[in-house]
């Protein structure tokens, strides 16, 4: 079982490349941050083309959770 890591800033130098190459391994649902301020986002996965999928704050916790769940289903189906 993997462990969650502390919240990473996905815009920090080298982080995206480390995620894409597997140097940093994240679990689906891992909290990330885009920049040093603002709401956190959640990691969905890395596509076969190397795109990093995350979901962002949707205005409420309920809407954000629904968006994350829908993205996780879409990502799994895209597989």
C-alpha cells in the first residue's frame, strides 16, 4: 500500500516531470497545489500521453468531490 505524501506544488520546478516519469508516485486522490496559494487540487492520474489529470476546487466540498469522482471514472474508462 502506498502512503500519501505531503501536499506538493505541482508548478514547482521538476515536480511535473517527476510525476510523469514515475520518480514521484502519487495515489489517486492525493492533494496537490497549483502554485503557492489558493485551494488544493486532487490528483486523478497520468494518461498514457503523459498528461497529468487533476481536479480543482468547484466552489463547495460537495461539488469538488463530485467533480473528482466523475474525473476518476472518466480517467479509468479512458485507460
